């Protein structure tokens, strides 16, 4: 998809949150009651309903089941998640093109008139950050990049705080199970640009 704006992404996230709030209200549940049912904090649910945090797919799957949305909430989440990924890829493509253009101008300015020097395009520093296998090092870098406590990060992943702490300090064998690996992949994929940049910076300095 071309021409996605940050405003469109923000509005779609808010609409997803409004759908969640609507389904919750329809079954007569408070945020605290629904959060307890799906084993997440009330603040996580509140952030999801206002569009500030999409959380992970497991969150929406559990919420969909509890409020009886029959897959409607999960389908809406998948659509928004796809839009977010497309937006990040679009932004990465724009930045990479701008970097190449700047590199070309710098080389052109440094080369005497009439000379020809092949310009090697800069390596793409795109937003599509992929982790081949999650270990405690990558888990901790992602949590710190998200500015989250162990407790909140664990709730976001649908894991226990002790499990996450075990991964980070290598008391629990890594890599985590495939379900946790997928949750970590999705959390990273849905992170904003600044979070991904912090993740790479923390990872490189750890």
C-alpha cells in the first residue's frame, strides 16, 4: 500500500481500540474485569482501547474470545497490524532513497569535474529489524527499548515476570518456546521507529 500517513495509522489504531471498548461495554464488563479475565493489566487494556498500544496478537485473541466477538476483533487487529507494517516499510523506503540521494550529492561534490567515480549505494538501514533467534540478550534489549518493566513486558507477551527475568539472566533455557518467539517477533515488528533504533543501539552496546 502506497501513501500511508502517520495520521491514518493513528486513526486506525484508535478505531481498533474503540471496537474493543464497544465489545467490552456490550457484555457489561469494566476494564478491570476484562483485564483480569485475559490476564493483562488494566493499564494495558486502557492503552489498547485508546490506541496508544496495540499489544500482541495473543492479547486480541483472548479479548475476542472473552467478549464473544467471534473473530471480529482479531480480524480488525490483523488489518491494523498489516497497515502498521506497510507504513514502516514505506517510511524505510523513503529514508533509504533520501540517504542514497545525499550520498550521491556528497560524492558528486567531492569529485573533480569530468571525473567518473562509481557510487556504491549505502547499506539500507531499514525499519524491518529481524531477530533470527531470541536469546536473553535480545529479550532484554527489546524490553529496555520499549521502556518497560519486567512485569509489564511479561504481561504484554503473555508470560510470567519470572520467566522473562529468567530469559534475561539466563536462568531459564533460551531460546523461549516458539509461541514466545512469535510474540517477541510481533512486538518488535509493531514497534515504532524510535523503539527499533533503541533496540539496535542497546543490542550493539550490550
